[in-house]
């Protein structure tokens, strides 16, 4: 899942991490090229009827804190 991949501020803030799919598929290539790769990934996913997911930066942050809360819950044994 990508995190608001077209937002320039998020790109500046995260240094390319927002393009998670491109980062994992093309990890050996500098992140400044991620936007071009994202276009290719989206088109290829559409051609192959595969799901390509993206969310807003704020929703990604909210989901991350929910995950941390869930993982931090102490269970009585």
C-alpha cells in the first residue's frame, strides 16, 4: 500500500517512503524515480486486474497508531 504517493509535501517529509510498492519492487534504484515507477505499477496492476492500494498520509498514520496500540496490549496469561 502506498501512502499518498502524489503529495509533494509527504514525499519531502518521508523521503520517498510513501511509494512503498516502488520501494520494494525497485529497491536498488534511487527513490527520486519512484513517481515514474508508480505510474508503471498502477497501469500494470490495472492490466492484470490486480488490486493497487493507496491511502492518505493521515489515514496511514492513524492505522499505524492503531496497530501499535493493538500490539502493545498486555494479555493476562
